[in-house]
C-alpha cells in the first residue's frame, strides 16, 4: 500500500536523516575552524619549501630586526633568527606532538575500554585499577623527571603523555560499551555466531564512535598545549623550534620588541582554539543540538495565546485545540511532530488515543501533563483543563495540578519504580507530596489503596522492593499511586503493554471500576484496538501528528471512514482471518542452501 493510499501527504514525510558530515557542512563554526586548521596544516607541510631560513640560523646583523626588514618579513628575535621561519617549523612540531599524544591515548584507551566494558567483571576491575593508578601520576612533574630518559626529545615525551591521557579515553569508551553491550542487536549478533572480536569491531565500536571522534580534537589540543608549555619552561631540546620556546624568548624581550611575543601567541591560540571549537561542532553533529530555553521562549512568543485569552466549552473537562509541538533539527529549524491536534473529554468519559508508534500520542499526553523535554516547543494551540489553560504554565504552577487534578499511569511499570526504595516508601512520598498529612496517615491511606486495587497481601507488598513483585502487581501499585488524590483526569499511557492477556483484563476492569467510583475522565494512550474496544467510549485516531478521525467506539469499529483507520483495523488478526499467500521454503530463502 502506497503512502498516498494510506492518506499521508508525501510532503509531510520525515526528511532523510542527515549524516554528521552534512551537519558539519552547514555549521559556520565547523567551517571556519576547519578552514583555519587546514590552512595551518598546509603551511606546516610546505614549510621546507617556503621557509626563507633555517629555524636555528642566526645572523648578527639581524638581531631584533623589525617586521618588513628585507629577508625577514616578520622580523628577527634577539638571537638574529628569522621569526617567520621559526613559526612555520613550530607548526610541524606542534602537529607531530598532537598526533603522537592523541594516537597513543586513543589506541590504549579504546582498546582497553572495549575490553573492560565488554568482558567480565574481573577483567573490568583489573583494567579499572591500572588506569586509576595511571591517573594518580602527576603528569607534568613526571614528564620533567623523565627528561633524562627521553633525552629532551619531544616525540618521546609525547609518547609518555599519551599514556597519561589514556585513562580519560578509557573511561569514556568503557562507560559507552557498558551501555551498548546489553542491547538486543548485540545479543542477536552473539547468537548468530559472531566472535567477540568481530562484535566489538563491527557493532560496539561503531556505536561509540561519535564521542571518540569528539574527544580526539580535545586530545590533540591538550598535547599541543603541553608540548608548548614544556618548551616555554625550557624543558627539552633548544634546537627544536616550538611556539612555547618562541613565546618564552619574546617574553624576555617584551620591552624591546613586543611583536616577537605576539606572533607565536596568536598562532598557538588560533591552533588550540580551532581544535576546541571544532570539537564542540563535532559534538553537536554527533549528538544533535538543543534549543536553549531563551530560544524556546522566543519561538513560542506570539504563537501561543495568553492564558486568560483561551475560551473553551464549559461542558468539557479537557479541551485541546490546534495543538502543535515541534523539535529543533540539527540545522536549528523547528520540525513539527504534533500538528493541530483537536480533542475533547468530559468528566466520567474514556477517550482512546490510538495510532502507531511515532504518531504523536505520547507527545500530546506529555503536553497536557507539562513534562515535554526542554527542547520541545509548543508552536501553537492550547490545552485547557476545567477552564484553565495548561500551555505556558510554569513548573511551579504545574506542581499544583499534577497528582491532584491530573494523574498519570506510565507504561512499563517496573521501569517507573525506583529499585532503591520499597513500594510503600514511594507511595507514601507521593501521597504526602499531593496532600498535607502525616506519615502515619499516608501509610494508612496507602494500605487502603493497595487493598482497593486488588493486592491480596498489602502489608507484604508495602515492604517489598520493586524487583520482588510481579509486573501486574507493579502496575496495580502505580494505579494506586495515581488515583490516591482522586484526580479529575487520569492519563494512562499504554498501561497494559508489558502484561499478559489475563492481567491486562484485570487492569482494565480495575481502571473501569475506579473511574465509575471517582467520576474521573480517562485519556487512554494505546495502539491496541482490543483495549480500546473493551474500555473506551470514544476514539481519536492519530497519524503523523494529526487526528485523522474521531468518533464513538461503535462508529469507528462499525464504519471507519479514513483509510488509515481502515488499515489499522484491517491489521488485527482474528480466528476468521486466513493467510492466502504461499509459504516460502527455507532453501529458497537462503542463498546457497540445498
């Protein structure tokens, strides 16, 4: 079925994901810093061809020559050496130092970060101990002490410094690998028979490459700065041209010719600042950008009506009109994910908000709850609860509504209970936050609620940690916490997704009973039409951020009008549906099999 047949406007389809290189190509900061670094690198490579003098060649008649002197375009220092030639040769020294230091740090840090993060606890503890020991070494002092060993060669010094930099890279990679190694695609690769080495190189390393690339720019800058610092202190060979040595010479001759100090300082500052700024651009390209609160408020200014200017129906408990929600793209533009949503909900009514993943259901619910991410921007429209506009309220104003007038039941109950505290402690804390009562009163209220939601042993559940109870029981606990304050509106986001069929039916019966008892409205966010048919009075179908069809549950199930609704209903399997397509043989599906 084509996009047009589903009723989707092709112009509204999501644009293809931009690669980091394309993002960098549109970032002015990345372009400017890359051009500067490229120009400096080219100058360093062409130094043997364009340098007018040997960097250590001294001429008595050129001592403190001013800029513009024939043969000395930038002048000469107090020893009669050409400043331009020394600057050009210093570029090569700095680049070599940066590459050596960063390469050693990356090689050691990435290798042992992958090993320490992927393999068992014993190996991880050993690598952690070694790199923690390396971090205790006083870096600069150690490099100075080892000068007799390195014989003043800055390249050997940078090798040692690379080892000292490696713990930072190790910890970045290890932490990233710990978060990636349990992903399902890694388990799938392991089950398919791939070796650990191949999994590390192909799947794990590829997933953590972004932060490594970002760290490389900062590592090169750190190595260049340290080499220049050592040269400034006079540590190392005096025959190797370096920005640090030139700055030290210019500093001693500051009152005679200040420009001798300025040239190497400007060149070193440009080089290191470009690396740092390029690192920031790389971070934005790989991790995305966020709209700052100031920009978010500016984007909303003039688009959202004032709170007092909103006028809705007096019979509707919840009224959502022309709601639009957008997120910034890496280029800084806003991309709408919710586009003009219209919803109404009356007291005691259940509205099912239905659609596939990514249709904007949860974003709409989060806008009503006031828990959208910081980068989200409400571009237009409003949401009104009992005559009060929710859009534009401060966090302090929302706290007076959440847990009192609006309650929320999240999906995946085990992920929404803190494993560090008992179930009872978490429920008591929530009730005391929404109602002024003593701890003893809150405990008694929690015990009554646990009984009310069908938990057979409330005392034992109260004293249990989340891992000690089942998923169905955890969902009942969350429902108990949500209805504790008898809210006007209960938002349930996929409340039965992680539960088996029998427990799903029990949870839906519980929500229905509590709704009848308390008279609250329920906004049920789901993609399960079975749940919708069981509990909902009305249905709103969302596609690509829009409500494409709404009506009573009976109307939509009997005569769906929109092609998308028809497709969703047609995808439901039942005992009367028989597949008519021919089975595919295994030998035909797998190339080369017999």
